[in-house]
C-alpha cells in the first residue's frame, strides 16, 4: 500500500510505502520517500529518508511519463548507494514486477522492458 501526503497546490510532498512481510510470517516494513520535484502528467523525483530499511543512501528515484501510441510509457529510474548492491538489485527487480503486473492487469498494455543494472 502507498500512502501519499499532499502539499496544498503543489502535488505530493512525500509518500510512504507499506510492504508485506517477505516471508509468510513476520512483520511488514515501511519505507518513506520525500518528493523533490513533481509535474502533473510528466513525472516526479524523490529521495529516500535515511536511514531506511533498504540501507540506501544518496538515493534518487525518477519516474517519468511519456505519451505513447495507445497509452503512456512509464519509466522508473533508481540511483543509490547500498551496502549490499546485489540484494538491492534483486529486490528492485521483484518490486518492478510486483508494481507493473497489477497496473497492466488494470489498465492494459504491456511491460516493454524491465532492466536492473
């Protein structure tokens, strides 16, 4: 679940991601992002609060929207330093799949590319 905190007349100020437990039992976890740039129908940029459960530092998320034939292309770029880079790349790959699959199911379209490097 994602909880968005808006700033009056400026769009989202921050968002909080509530994740399910990684195993069938256990507690879920929370990750907070502060929105630094937002333009309706164009995209947004955010940075992760530090410290965070992923161990990310100097992070930047950049999500852009582009009109495409019959729909919209969404591009999500993630830049960060992490103590366990391989674990974080695998987690982001799974997160991209977890986010994209329901969106395609709800709105149609297709996953054109999912690249984690």
